[in-house]
C-alpha cells in the first residue's frame, strides 16, 4: 500500500466515525450536532475587551478562564476537536409582546429539571460512543461549567451564528437551546463553520431589553442583565438592582422572545426529561419568602433554582413582590 492509499484509508475511516458519532448523538436525543476544530478563538480580542470593561461583574471565574477560552486547544491536552451538541429546551411559551406587570416569571431554561444533570448523563453516553468508534480515545465532557467558549465552538461546528443578543441561533431551531461540548483526541472530521450573520439590520433584541443591558450589538453589560442579577449575583440587591429585576423571578427571556428567528422557528421540545414543571412555569413568588432550607432543597434541589439557592430566590421574590405592592 502506498502512503497515498494509507492516507485515503485513514480519511475514509475518520469520515465514517464522524457519521457514526453524529448518528449516535441524534439517537440520544440531541437536536443538532457538529464537530469544531480547536483553532484560537476568533473573538479573543472582544472577550478581552469585554472583561476589561468590567461587564462580567462578580463572575470572576470568567477572568480566570480567559486564557483557555481564547485558546480552546489548551482545555484538554492532546484534544483535536470538540463535538458540539444543541438541545432544544423551548416550552412553546414565546411571548414577543410581554407586558411588564404580569405574574412572576421564570426563564424557559429553568422550567424543567436541571439540564446539567439531564444532559450531563447524555453527553457522557455520547462520549462513550466516541470511545467506542475510536478505541483508546480520550474524551472530556463540558456543559455550561468550565473554561469553554461554547457559543464560539457551536458556530465553528456549523450549528448557527452568534447573534446581536450574543445567543447562538440555529437557523431551524432558534436560540432556546443548550450547548453541550465533548473535547476528544479521536480523529473526527470538523464541519465548516456557520459563516452567515442572519441578524441583518434587525435590532429588536437590543431595543427590547428592559434594562438597556446591551452597550452595542454583541456586547452586553452583564451587571445590568436580569439573568445575571437573579442567577449569578451574590448578596442583597441595591435599590437600583432591585428596580431592574421587574417581574423576573429567575433568568430573563426578553431578548430571545422578541427575536423573529424564535417567533418563526422555535417549537416546544418533546423531550420528556425536559418537560416543564407547573411549579416552575407558573410560580408563586410569595412561597419563596417562607421556605426553610430543607424544604427548598427537597422541592428545588434538582432544578436550576439551586444555583441562586434559597437566599437568592428569596431575594428575587422580594424584589418582584415589592414592585407589585401598592
Ligand atoms: C457567563 C454566562 C452568562 C452571563 C453573561 C452572558 C453573556 N452574554 O456573556 C449571564 C448570567 C448574564 C448569562 C445569561 C444567559 N445565559 Co448564559 N452563560 C454564560 C457562560 C457560562 C459563559 C459565557 C461567556 O463567556 N460570556 C462572555 C462573552 C463575552 O462570551 P461569549 O458569550 O462566549 O461570547 C462570544 C461571542 O460573543 C464572541 N463575540 C464577541 N464579539 C463578537 C462580535 C461578533 C460580530 C461575533 C460574531 C461574535 C462576537 O466572543 C465571545 C467570546 O468568545 C456560558 C457557558 C459557556 N461556558 O460558554 C452560558 C451560556 C452562554 N448561557 C446560556 C443561556 C441559555 C443563558 C440565558 C438565555 C439564560 C436565561 N434565560 O436567563 C441568558 C441569555 C443572556 C444573553 N443574551 O446572553 C447558554 C446559551 C445557549 C445559546 N444557544 O446561545 C450557554 C452557552 C450555556 C449552555 N451550555 O447552554 N449567561
Ligand atoms: S436576558 Fe433580559 S436583561 Fe439580559 S440582556 Fe436579554 S433582555 Fe436584557
Ligand atoms: S432580534 Fe434581530 S438582531 Fe436580535 S438576535 Fe434576533 S435577528 Fe438578531
């Protein structure tokens, strides 16, 4: 066999393995999957600027992780590619004309069981499938936590574009998706990056943000973002912060709800593991003022409410209720 034949055989095997890994991903319930190469982050300068401006607020881990976010090849020694998955979590309740002053709201991503648990298991199963098609391969699973530029890798894996509201939008699914990533040294064929920017001249998300958190397209000051305040911010709210939260008990969907790509394409997920829970979809804010630690843990320990915890949810509830008080 000539060197050319060997190379040809290797390419065929790599391509066959890639097809098999993608087939397995769909069987496991992922809505889209692609393979990203691990070149340096094309938006390293923007990330650096964003951090230097202080837009990360108290999320100091983003500063610590920035070297690896800029150079994803440094995340796992020997990794050649990242397999990137999208999972639709939309519950069908897109509200492009949401009026302020309604009942307390929880963002769609948090209306079902904790996605870290549900998808973490699924990603581990996909990682096992990668090791099966490429015996001896190493894999490392990331979902939300970790130094991974997830939207960047999803764009590079051909799964969509990074939009003006900073969300990764898939042209057929919209943006209500979770991104999951598996780094591996298995030989798999990278996809072509998604090149188009399909936001065009639209700027609905930027104009609709209730707190004016967008400094410019693709640049959000997280310190003004309701999602940051209700999920990531630790400690009490200042008077200003409290006034920003509005009706949101946890997270915020406004810049996604108004997006024409979601209005047109986002559909409710049929995934039973991500079925919405009524106590999360239509919560009673008053309840969070009363809960003790044990009851909170037993009711919400397996949901995204665990992130802000009992103290955070109590603070958020007090802010939404104060707004409604006469
Ligand atoms: C920190 C964080 C937050 C922060 C900061 C959000 C932000 N916009 O950066 C807060 C708490 C506010 C937040 C909110 C939300 N989050 Co969040 N968050 C993260 C986390 C952990 C890190 C993101 C980060 O590094 N931000 C810093 C910015 C600068 O980096 P970046 O988002 O990667 O953006 C890149 C591009 O914007 C690019 N870039 C910069 N300039 C330009 C210019 C152009 C033209 C282009 C094309 C690109 C570009 O460079 C950046 C660096 O690579 C990721 C998980 C992860 N590991 O990536 C989840 C993640 C981004 N969050 C997610 C979700 C679901 C949400 C919420 C929808 C939850 C909610 N409903 O409340 C909101 C959405 C708010 C929004 N519009 O972004 C999903 C997004 C999925 C998707 N389809 O995009 C992720 C990927 C988690 C996951 N695994 O599913 N989040
Ligand atoms: S999540 Fe809400 S507060 Fe945050 S940027 Fe989007 S619209 Fe603004
Ligand atoms: S609302 Fe318009 S500008 Fe914003 S993300 Fe959607 S298409 Fe892009």
